C-alpha cells in the first residue's frame, strides 16, 4: 500500500488525472499528517516536511523558477505514493492554482486543468485571470 492510500480522513483529498492523490486545504485548518506540504502563504507551517513558495494572495508566485521546482517536487512525491498537500490561507485561489499546476504536470492542458480543479476541488479555484495565464507557463 502506498503512503498516499493511508490518509486518515478524506477531507480535501483528490485524485490527479493520472491517479496520484493530493490534498488541498486552508493552512489554519487542523489536518491529519501528510508526508510533504507546499505552503503558499506566510504563517504557520505543518509539523511534517514542507516547502514554502512566496505567493501573494490573488496573484502568482514571486519566483517562477522556484515555484515550478517546488511543484515538480510535489508532483514527483505524489507519483511515488507520498501523501502530498497544498495549503494557503483561504485554500481556494493559490491552492487551487497549485493543484491545477499539478494536473498540468500530470498531462492536462492549462484550460482543462482549471476546469478539472473547479470540478474536483473548489468551484472558485484559480481565482484570477493572471493565475489562469500563469498556468500556461507550467511545464
């Protein structure tokens, strides 16, 4: 059994198009343990392994190369069966954009990834036009 198959609860957990499971959540929500987190906001960090991306609310990451490297790492960990989560303050815009980016890395087009994350995670995920445009640069 992969580590990602052992989430204690199913809250916020979704399956990427290729089958790997990831969790999206608000940073301040209590959460069952993960193996790795992408933290997309200032503030508290989880007690498990994490990587912080400097990503202002309603915008895009401040350092594109660092963000793409972190997203690739999260994607690879999820594919390897680790429990990977993505979290920001509200758990919608930045988290939804990062989840859509993971779906792009998993093979969807940016447009399909936005529809997919809105259908499978939150209907308002990827909140701004510049977040949608930023997804075109994910490779």
